[in-house]
């Protein structure tokens, strides 16, 4: 059911040009790197939305455009941080 809804939303946003996934992800990446939000164990998608100034649907679709979900996105930062120690 989620995939069906996701695909419907993705088609709608692509058609209308209402979402700029690349710009949203750029803001998210900058925020993650500068503020190191990924170190918070209770980080939620809502928290990241507030930080970058977008809504949950746009952020979720933008993250999905990279082929991962929110938790995979956050965990990549955590793993890379661990390796850099």
C-alpha cells in the first residue's frame, strides 16, 4: 500500500514540478554535516524537516529519490562518522 501511495505522489510531483528533490537533499546534507544531527539517537524525520524548512512528504520523496529510506539515509552518516574516528 505504501509503495502504491508513494508512486502516486511521485508521479503527481513530477508532473507538477512541485518538488525539487535535489535542492531538498542538498539542504538536508548540509544540515547533517554542519549540525551533525545524525548523532542524535532519537532523530526523527520531523526533526530534520523542521531544520531544513520543508514538510515530511517532500523530504520523504526526496530521500526515496536516492533509493533509500530515512533510517538508511541517517545510518549512512553514522557509519561514515564512525569510520572517520
